[in-house]
C-alpha cells in the first residue's frame, strides 16, 4: 500500500534535504497521530504543493503531531505541456466532481467559468466562499491521489475574459456535441498550455462558441454520446494525458 501523503503549507519544503526533520502539526498532524495512529518507523510522504517529492519515516509521535525524518527529496521539473480545465459552473456539486476527478488525473489548473447558461453564478460573498471550496476540493484530491504538485484554482472568469485566455494558449479545445473533429485527431503541442473548455448543463451558447473560435479555439467531440458536465472534462483530459504523460 502506498504511504500516506501529508499536505503542508506552501513553501514548507523549500529548503528540506535528506536527514532533516519536519514537523507535521495542525489538521494534518492530528490526522496522522489521531485518525491514522501512525507509529515510529512508518513510511510517509510529504508535499507542500510545489512538486517537491519528499519521502521519510515517522521519528516521533506526540498529541496532534508527528515528526518525520526525511530520507529522499526529489524536485522534478513541472510537466509540459501544461493542462488547464475551464469548468463551467454547474448546479449541485457537478462542477466540484469535475475538478476533483481532473486533479486525480493530473490537471495543472482549473478555472471556474460563469457561462451564459450556467444556472449557478458566483457573486459577492458567495463567490469567495465557492472559490475556497474549489481550493479545498483540489487540495483533498491531490492528497488522496498522492500528487506532490497541487493544481492552482484561477479566479472566476466571464466568457469575455475566457476568450482572452484561449487566445494566448498553445492549444484551446472546446468540447461541443455538434463538433465534427475527434479529440483523437488533435495534434498536441510539446510545450505551452493546453486549455480544455467544458460548458454547463445547458451547453455552450452559439455566441460563446463563435467568440471562442474567433480567439483560436477548436471545437471537438469525445464520441457518440453526450457526457455530463461533471464527466466531460475528466474524460477529455484522460485521453489527452494518455498521449503525453502516462
């Protein structure tokens, strides 16, 4: 069984080297010492979301905290190309399901998009609360899947703002049921940013699609079936990542 991974505050592992001792406290420490009941000598993984891969073993256990003796440290370069999922806001928790699965698969950034047909909209205090929830979902999924690089959660974007992002991407793909180009026919760049756009339950409007295509995006389809907003993005990412990283 893979050793458990504990997510530390950003930058916590910047100067860590083999032989060092790292304190795991707070919620992660309580989880390690309390819920998991880790004992001295047990293997653990540490991450601060930056990509540093730190492995070690428990050296001491106290109330609500553990100390880890670092055995190995690896700092691999960020993978390329960089994959971004633009997920339209959706009712229920379908958008959260999408970014959770995308994180487990290997996405590098998720972007909350207020599409014209999104039933849910982020405004005022609700926007800040919803954004924090997305960050929590992504962090938990990264931890569960033993990812050492936590995807970033961008600020909420309107369709106009999104068009600007798509214009700067190395490759921009919009999932659309009426598209004739298959995801398998798309040539992927060796570097830069690949952006995948997923619409809400009601679909992407004709005006939005036209705007995105003017910005350089390509409409693609995954197959003969129409997928839910919660599964379309992860399905597309799985196909693309299988051709580049897996």
